[in-house]
C-alpha cells in the first residue's frame, strides 16, 4: 500500500452569489448533508459488465435468496474492480471530550493517501482468499494504542472480502429511497458469531442490478484488545453499473480499550480521484498529435520575433506556474477549472475593479480538493482549499481570504521559478507536499496582510468586515485543538498559536458568542462544495439554509455524518454521456 502522507479535509456548502451586489453569500447554516450527485461520466471505462442486469426487470420477481446471490456476485465484481482503481483517500478524525449531548473536539488527526487494494490479491477472484479482508481489518487494531491508521478507515470501503449467502443470516427490512434510488434494506448477521471480520449491520441494495450502495454497522468477532469501529459507508454510481466508495462516516462515543481508556471520536473519510485517465500520458500524446500541428505553428510564424527581456521573464514565470498547477491537478489534488472558479473569480474581480489594480496576466483561481484550511498563490493563480470554502460563513470572509492572496500578486511576490524546469515536476505523488511548497516568508505575509486590509476597505465588502473578523476569531480559538485542520500543507498558516492572518480585523470584530444561535462565525465542514469522485469536478451545493435551533447545532469546523443524495447514472446521465462523450 503506497501511501501519500498528506493533508486534510472538510465539507459544507452554500451557493455563492455570482454578483456580489445582487446578493452576498446568503450565508446561514446549511443542512448537514454532503450531498454529492454523480455527474455523468464521459464514457464507460471500467466496463461494468453487469452480469445479468436488465434481465432482472424482465424476470418477474426473484426470490429473496436469488437477490442475495446477486448481491454477492456484484460484491465480488466490485472487489475485482477496486483492485484496478486507486482513488485518493482522505480521513479526518476529531477526538471528542465531554458528555454525549455536548461533546467538543479536543484534538484531531488527518491522513491522505492513495488507495491500493491490489497487493496480496493476485487472483482475479477474491473468493477463497481468507487473508485479504482479515488483514485489513486487523490493521484497525492499531486503535487500541490510540493510533489511527488511514488504511483502517479506508478499509471500510469493503463489506466483506468474501460476501456469500452461506455465511450470513439475512432479514429483509423494507424498501426505501436513498436519493432517487430505490433500495432494498436488508439486515445481515454472520451465522458464526465468532467469525472474525464479518459484517454485522444493515445494507442498502439498489433494486435494479443489486449493487450495495450503503452499509452501516461494524465487523464481527473482535478480540479482547482489538475493536472494530462502527461505520456508515456510502457508494456512488460513477460508471454504468459500477458503484464505488465515496464517503465513510465513523464515530464512537464509548469504546473502551486497553487501560480502561475511552475512545470518543467522529471521523469522515472521502474518496475521489478515481479517473486515472486524467493522468494518462498516452491520451495527452494523442491529443497533441491531433490538435497541435497547424495552428500553433502558423501563429508563431506570424509573430516571429524574440520577446523583450521583461516578456521573457513573464513567460518564464507563467511556465513555472503552469507546471505546478498541472502537477497538482494530475495528482488529483486540484479540481479541474470550472464553475466554482468563476464564482471565486467574481469576488477577486470585485476587489480588483474597486481598487483600480492592473494585473497582468490576469488572476485566476483554483480549488484544492483537500480539507485542511489553506490558501496560497502559484504565480497569478489563487488556490483555496475545499475545506476552507466549506467553513467560511459569508462572502466577506471569502473576500478576506482572496484579498490576502491577491495582495501577494499585486505586490509582485513571485513564484519560485525553479518550477519552470520540468525535471522538478518528475516526482512520486506521495512527495507532492515536499516538492511543491508555496509558503512565503514572514515579511511577505505581513506585507500581504497590510495590503489586503487596504484593498478590503476600498471594496464592496468594507461594511461587512466584522464577519470576516469573527471568522478569524473562531479560527484563532479553535487552532489549538484542531491543529491538523488549521494547518497548511502547501502554503502559510491561517492561524497558529502565535499569529493569525489579517489580525487587524480581529479588533473590529464582535465578541464570539458560542451560545448564540444567530451568530455564525464558522460553518461545519462539508456542505458547500460537491466533488464528483470520478472526475474531480466540483460544483456548489444548492441547499436551502437551515435554521439553527440550538447552539450545539452550530458545530464550527466540525465533521458531521454523510447523507449524499444518490442517483443512478442512467437517471440523469445518458444525455450528458452523449453530450460530452467525444470530448475526452
Ligand atoms: Zn500569504
């Protein structure tokens, strides 16, 4: 299992308004649902080979045993597919303290890696290989040392390495919709109570092809000092006939482990970056062959002239910028350019226009797909993490984050042009955070803070800066406990024990009042940005604000359970497949 030791993650979402004057962020709280629709894929890569899918509707009604056998067959197919897929896996854990009704995070942990289930499973079938599932479940035993393993969480993508009717007692519960997908709800208990690592709990099976789309429970047969966590594992329909793991929520409130210590935590695991073709060099090569020849050649001959030294320097810098951005996108850390960037860019434009700034080449924005709260610039590209976008309570706070980065650009703080040498982009994915570093020195940081304040006071956000200051206060307050969330991996820290970015805004901000339900300083992780785990494309989640009833529902920076809105590709996807088909 090759593991990238990397960053953090988050969730939450609200619709950013396109036109700041028409309506600022309309920020309130968003329901706790990292709903993630599956956009249509572009074509059928792992061919789903759905066994006997459509016959099921023709066959009047299969018996319950037949359904279970089909589920088992689909589950084995799923495992075989997973051997070839290597999504990014991010787990963010918040350790809690206090009574169950008001437990607060006291520390946190973060892991990012690439899932690799091919090791030790050389055969095509997983059947009759007792080692696989047991091995992975046993790594959860690291828990009793209070040491969480990313692999342990990632492994909750698997129901049972050899799921068969003969090992379980199944009970049909009811039919139920998850999103737009009708499911059979079935309880499963291992017949052999002492069997280790068998699933115990409830499964949701979509009623067309009988793929498992959700399972909720734990594994059986723990030993004295090892425990299996409880988890709620969700899959999404990413390819025709193929449902792949996207979200896992886990929590324990009273798990006793060795020494009588209690384990009390909640954790989110997210998977994305399934489509490896994005990093596929063959495809790029063929694109070059097809697209490149004439135009670029003729264009250049028209302007056949050496650039001035200043132009050369600019060109060199944008080459470095391009290299770094492309590398991050290839690793699966940067979302492809899209609609969310347009929203961010609108806010940046608001700042530029009202301050009469002239910046060449123009400023662009991109979203880092991970949860730790951070922002940084790569040349003239402002990057904001998904986690940070999630927790920002309003548009003024977003403007504050963007103004700081814009200031680096306006002040001419340069990207290290070492990235213009292409050999520096050739490194293993897991070294991304060592090799790509966009942090600035303190002098640059201070200068950017100062400039940003100037920009903001001349901007349309000038009367709302109290909110931004309030967000910074919340950030400062939680920085000691949430060290792994409020910690940059590529840029500079937003807040640490010592300093807080844009701290001048703190003084004008109102008092933090955690008990007041109408004061929202920061949102929970998870509701603003929806990621397509297959393509890494992102969009803003459109949800109606939910009124906060008690202060315990505010949950600033906290993780919450997942309830993605499930859809079938065939429900919404067929037209999109046709429409976007030839593009890639
Ligand atoms: Zn900075």
